[in-house]
């Protein structure tokens, strides 16, 4: 196995052994609560962070608290890296497939 492929596979195993992966996009939102006299009625809206993803063809949103934000950002980044590594491995294998003799004679 070439060194480049070994590195890709090693990193992939590290990520898959980590404590979390999340598929989705983080979206910062601002809103008003509707309470009279609240600061949001003067334009200082309430902020919130949501993880947005699709599940069974439907868009879902999950609120991410400030205490969870760092961990969720890490898990989303790790998921993206896993996808990139898988795509790199697929490209390597497609290259090999194109170089192999279709008759089976090497």
C-alpha cells in the first residue's frame, strides 16, 4: 500500500475512533422574543446557534447551547474531514481501476 494511502487510512481511523461526528451546517440566528420591554424590541436581538441537517428527506434543526458550541463545531469539522478522506481514497482506487488491465493479464 502506498504511503499516501496509508496516511489517508490512518487519519480516517483516528477520526472514526474519536468521540463524535455530526453531519450538518451550523447556522447563527437572531430573533425577537416578543416580550414588551425586552432589549430585542430595541433591535438587540437574541442570538442562537443551530445545527441544520437533513434526515429522511426533511430539514431538521437542533439548538446548540453555548456550552455545546465548541464540541459541536469540532464534530462537524471531523465529519467533513471524514468525507474528504473518503473521497480521496475513492479517487485513488478509481485511478488504480483505470490502470488495471481489463483482461486480467498484468
